[in-house]
C-alpha cells in the first residue's frame, strides 16, 4: 500500500526523488520512446501498404473473374440458342412425321370403312 509522507523531510526527499526520476525519464528515455513509437508506426504503415496491395490484387482478380463470367455467360447463351434452334428443327420434323402418320391412319380407316360398305 502507498504511504504518504508524514513529515516535511519525507516530503522533500520524495519530491526530490520524484523530480530526479521525472527529469531522468524525460531527458534520457523520451527520445527512446519516440523512436520506438515511430518504429511501431513505420511497421504499421508497412503492414497497411501490404494490405492495400493485397486488396488491389483481390480487386483485380474479382474484376477478371467478372469479365470471364460475362464472357462465359455470352458463350452459354449462344450455345443455348443453337441448341434451341436444333431442338425446334427436330420437333418440326417430328411434327411433320406425325401429321403424315395421322393422315395415313385416317386414309386407312376411311378405306376400311368404304371397303366394308362396298362389300
């Protein structure tokens, strides 16, 4: 626990020691502290510069991916359109075949019906 000086002599001794310590710390250690603080901030500045470079690289990578994605989307749309066109062409051919088949069936049914009536 801290004890406060009880006498004037103790007060003078404590104040003299504290003053000497304050002067010693201020004169000798302040420059060292300033250097350490400056060195610490220099390290922080270096780290922030590295982080800025990393962010720039990530931004460049994302931009490249975005461009690649847009190109891929264009290619996929073109392939999709080509496939749709091909499928539409095949379905049209299939529809024509079914139409021909239906006409053939109708003709066969009518021929059978008229053949039955004639006989």
